[in-house]
C-alpha cells in the first residue's frame, strides 16, 4: 500500500520562541510567540490559517509538558479553522504534523499551524512539575512491574535497553559519548542553544551517572520554549516568499505492541517501525539523505534512529559514530546540527523539524552543514512510539 503524498504537502514557514531555562514565562505566551513568528515567516496572516494541530493536547502529561492546546491557540489568534487536531495517541510528537500533511493533501485545509510548546524548566523551578513522584502512590500499568525496583522514569527504562544493546553489539561508552559531544559542539554555534560551552570526552566520562550506562550528558535539558511549523497545500503556497519544502514521506509505524520493554528484540524500538514505514513510501534512499535531525531525549535514542533509518547496518552504530567525524557538520551524515535536546534544550521533538527546515533553507549560519543540503530527515520519539519525516527542497 502506497502512502505517497504526491508533493501536495509543503512546509512554508517556521518559528521558535525565546528558549531557555526557567524563563518565568507561561507556555501559552511562548506558544503565541512561536506561532506568530511562523505565520509571518511564511508570508501569511492569521486570516490565512485554517488549520491547527498540536501534541499532546490539554491536560495530558506532567505539568509544564504542554504549553497550550489547539483550542486555546485557536481562540487567542481568532483562527477560523476548517480542520484541527490535538492528540496524544499519535506517531510520536510529529504525529499531528503528519496528520496536517494529510489534511492539506486532501484539501481539508490550506495552511495549518502545527506547534509544540513546553515550560518544563519553569514548572520544575516552581515546584509544580509532575514528572517525579513524591510520597506513596499506587503504580498502574507496566509500572506495576518497574516501580517496585526503582525504575520509575524513561531514564531507567531506556538505560537498561542501552545496556542490552552494548552487551550484544559491543558499543562502548566512549562511542556513545560522541552523540553528546557532537550535540554540544553544534549548540556552541547555535545562538539559541542553552548549553554552549565546550564539552570534552574527559568531561563526559567523569560526569555523574544518572542510570547506568547514562551519565548526566546523556540526558536532555528541560527547557521553556515553543516551535511552530506551517504546513501548506502546495497549490496554496504559490506566491509565498519562501521556497516550499516538500514533505516527501513520513512514517509512524507501530508493528509491535505499545511497550517500553516487551519487544521481540530489545535492541530495537518503535523507531525501527516508523523508519520502515517511511521508506516504503518513497524512492529516496538512506544514502540520499544530507542531514539527520534525530531525537535525543537520551543519547541512545539517537543511536536507535541512526540504525533504524538505515544509515548503518544493525548492531554497528558504535563503529559508525566512533570518533564523531561521520556525524559532524563536516561529515558524511551531519546529525543534530542545532545541538539537539542534549544541548539546545528539550522542545520535545519539534526542534528537529525546525532545524531540518533551517538546514534545507541554508540558514544555519555557523552551524550550517558543510555540504549541499537537499534532503533531510527529522525524527522524534523513542521507546514505544515514534515518527519520522523526510523533507526535500
């Protein structure tokens, strides 16, 4: 079955709010800033926007993990929406953007503003963040089996999977460190990056362990910020100032059960399902990709995406990233050119699609990849659900 969009969905504008640690601004405020910037970047007005999409929707996730809902943005800007979506059970954080591509391709909307906003860092600072447990609580779902052993967060669950991958395939911590070191180097060239000071291998190896084998630098940075992307119907993009970026294909496959720890092969994740479903819908090959913006909630998730997307044979990611040259700005496959979430801040997936567009439009400045960038892939999510998008210009 083909899922070819036939070039009918394009990206025409992007916007990013102020991004940082404990900005003291509301998620709603950051959302409005990013969406207005994206609309202006596309050469549109609010009156042109007839669709809204976001993840995860109101009232979902811990405090600080959702800055605004689609209906809140809709009301605040006075959007007359023909189509809208706010949902959590989608193909990772990029799921609503994929749905928007289908909506414009089928003519349900002309211009959809897709956004993701967080104010996680400020929420933590105010004591309102709900991501940690305080006092007795009743575990439910799969956590009935993990919480009694102290494994209460994704840091624990993914660390165990990383440990299994290392044991089976021989990847070392020194090799894994290249994901964090590469991210920090790129963030140092990104004015919007949160942590920009140089990071050395010695710094990495001596950092405190969070959950073996993850140290502090394997974990992304809670931040405040918002990203907005304008997805347009190609016919409606004529006359706009930017060269439209074509959405070639996307993937959000879920081939196994929704699980952190019960896949048939514990050295794979839903990234492998999503990538496989994306490549089925395009003639483009992994070797055609010029830059890869790959989710790094934890460094091992980037490892998973590199393998899942076919940039190296299964089990050989350690060799592929060793030394960091292949994934550098000058390398064969520049990865996370903006610094990723490990150094530029956790904007929960949308920072990757924003950076892919920035690279395709050749607007990366000092962090622009040192090769012609015509095809990019952006990926978000990890563990039980994931999504990836293939773009070209």
